[in-house]
C-alpha cells in the first residue's frame, strides 16, 4: 500500500470540505471516505485504489435507523449491514432488503460493511482488480480484456464497448426494487437522488460509476412507506451457497389486491453494470 493521510473530521461539513479537495470526480480519486472499509481497504492493498487522503466518517452521527414522518424508513450511511438486516421494521416491512443483505458476504463482513459503502461497492471483475492487466474502469483508455476474456460473471445488460463489469451489490438490487432515495451532502448543500439515477452506465467513461461529485458525502437513504398487500422476495443464484457473488439475482416487490398483481417492481443483480 502507498502511504496516505488519515483524517477524522468532527462533523459532516468538515468531511465534505476536506473531500472536496479531490482533483477528479472519478472513483479512486485523491480523497476517499472510509467507514467499514470492507471494499476500500481491500482495493488499497491491491493498489487499485491509491488515495492520498482517507477520511474516517465513523464518528459522524450517521448510524441510526429511524421511521420517517410519512411512515417510511431513514437509514444512516454508516449503519452496519447486520444491524440493517436484523432491524425489526426492515424484517417486517422491507423483507426483500433484509434477505438481500443476508445473501451477501459473510457474517463478519456484514458486521463491518455499511449502507453507503454498499451503495459504492466496486466490481469484482478480475481484470479491474489486477493492476498488471489493462482496464478502462481503472485506467481509462487502456482497454477491456474482459470482453474477450474471463467474463462468465460479468454483465450482459447496460454494457458498452469500453466495459462489461458487473455491479456486485446485493443490497442495491433490493434498494432499486424498493425505490430508495439517496441523500447526499456536498459543497452546494443537500440533494436527494433516486437510486435509479445514482449509478451510471459505463458508456465511454466506465471510470465514473455514480453521479457523486468531489466532496459529496452520502448521509442517509430513505425508503418510501410499505404498500399494504405487498409481497417481497430476493432470489440469488451463485456457484456456492455461502459468501459468493451472484451469477444472477432478483429482488421482487409486488402488490396484490383481490388475487391480482396491481403493481410490480423487479430489480436485477449479477447481470447488469448497474443495479
């Protein structure tokens, strides 16, 4: 690993101001936030991520799960995956989210991984994670050997001639089906981003994975109120039944009235470049 500066800001405004010093909006910028570190530290050890400054946000008050005035749910950015999956309201009203989280990683990783970190989880493409190989996502313009190489677990939807890397998150698939909203604090204040607009397709800039700008800090996620009569399920196909990324997955939320499906939301994972 390269040396880096480690900073612990006292509040969100200081964290945003410090992170805004990043020179580029692409992933792997000079400044990165860290909470659980289950993705970032892994990639730093591989020299895929080489930030000059790492900002620890664990001491910020972003770790609460609360009901919203309209009956929905507010999930803090640093809420641990295990706490979210086992929260009584999530298990009761947003079962697909609990199921998706529990289908991912190991118990130890879920105890550390966070909501915001999972939203920003990076691909498991072997070429992206190997700095000896070219990769447009890691180094724009170098090529995408995955297109003609080892691509069994990579995307078939939302791809481009520059990248076919899959978004690996289970949680995001459920969040997409539940129509989550991502709340971000940046240098220009607060903004709310529907999850469908949060992740970007690779196009000609696969190095840019989300709409976040330098300094943007995900503060929380909100879920709309549960719909009466809704039924939910998360299905995941993988090479082994424990601690494995999806070959294909689906989060399904349907509303049934008088034995008819009146509304359906289907999220797909393991097959797309974004959830």
